[in-house]
């Protein structure tokens, strides 16, 4: 690195410190990418921030070009996380190229922000399809999709069976047969996975998370969390939470 470059970087860092600028915390950023890979749009919305919001560095003095640069970086990162999550490289990179080219044609900041939302929803939807494609029959694919879509409410076997227009007993038997997990256990596993992310990357309390994910009571939430994770929510948060930079 040349001496002049080092000097410019040092001046840039000094200016940021003087302005008390802080980049978005690394752990929360990772949680956002993982939420896309989960295929759960409700969880994505909790971690999603507007394109170029607080905590983002300036990449161009031109505001429109700055947004476009941020979109390119974001598209590249999401593509790679989704490949790691199970999407084929060809499909993921093709989607990334599509959204980058669409961004390049934008003439206003509003258009770029619209593509930003479209890209996140597009990748999340694809990852949801990948997640539920591991099961086989049409009924169970729809059942898993129903569970993902209703993760923030109380999910009952009878209501899912009614939605699928099959009997609860048949749904219960078929679900266990194809997924290897009982319906209620699958629901709880999905909810606790989301709860663990919320504990680590948000300031929601046990009670707030319990209500948000549709558990019948806070005590039941704690019981299920401890059964699955081996720790209470408070213990889990204390042991694994990463402090913001």
C-alpha cells in the first residue's frame, strides 16, 4: 500500500471517529443474511434495514451511484450466503446478475430501493422453496409452507389439517412418516431456531419473543427452549450474545 493511500485512509478513519460514525454491527449483519437463508420473510423483516441507512459507509459522493454500489455489494453477499444455504451456484449467481443489471438501469433512488426489496424477497422466497423441497408429498410441502408462513402465531394441527382439507390424524401420520418428526416438534423446532436469533441479535425480552412467536405462555416457551437448546433463554443469551463493535 502506497504512503499516500495510507495517509488518505488514516484521514478517513479520523473523520469517522470525529463524527462518531459506527458501521452496522457484524453479528446483526450476519443474522440478516441467515434470515434470508431460512426462507422466513417475517424474520427477514426484523433484521432488514433500508438500503444505505445508519451504519453504512459512503461509497460515492453521488447519492444514486452510492445506492447502486451498496446494492452490488449486497447482491454479492446474499448470493454467496444462499449458495452456502443450499441454492445452486448457477441459480444464485444468475439471480445476483439479474438484480445488479436491473439496478444499473435505475434512474432514481426510489427505483434502486424497489429493486433492493424485490431482491431480498426473491432470494428469501427461493430459499423457502429449497427448504420445503426436502419433503415429498404435495400435502406435506403445503404443510411445511403453512408452518413457515404462520411462525408468528399459534400453530395447531387441527387448523393446519383444515387448511389442507385432510383429517388431523392423517396429517399427523403423514408428517411424521415423511419428515421423521412429529408435527408439534417440527413447529417448536422452527420457532426455537427463530427465537435463538432474536435473543442474540435483538433486545427483545423472553416475554416479547414468547408473544411474538405465538407460544401459549412465557413459561411454556422457556420449557421448550431449554428442551431444545439445553439452556434457558437468559442463559443462552448470556453465553452466546456477541457484543456490538
